[in-house]
C-alpha cells in the first residue's frame, strides 16, 4: 500500500506541475540611442492610452513603443528639472517642477 500511495502522490505532483507556467520577464535597457537623452529619471507614470511618461532633469519623455519623444519648453514646460510625473484616476498626466504644476491636454502642457 505504501508504494501505491507514493506513486499516486508522484503522479499528482507531475500532473500539477504540468499545469504550472513560469512567468518570464523581459528587460530592455533604453539609452540615448532610443531618444532618452537624459538617463537621470525622477519618476514614471502611464496615461490612459498606456504611454509611459518619464520625468528627468532635462524635461519629460514619452515612450512611443520603440523610441522616446522629449517634451520641454516648446511644449509648455518652463522649467526642465521635473520632480514628479503623476497620472490621475482619469489618466491625465501631471508634471511637477520646483515652481509649477502642469497637465497634459493632449497637445501641450498647460
């Protein structure tokens, strides 16, 4: 009987382990070649569309899936040293600098 029980337990373990799937994580380093010109990040947030926003000492960057787009003074951010990037419950992106608070209206920061 004892041998039969151990065989049953082993069979159950093998059946259970066959249903388990290991999680895999893929990490990729993004650097200046992909458009992230400042590697000193202060914060990360995602908007309602799923874009990743990155605050740095040299403006804000948005990850477009393969490269980064920089947002700075031309897009309405007067100070480039970004302290925080926050996404509110609606998915709106807010930028915090030392002196101001900006939000993304879909075209520029106001």
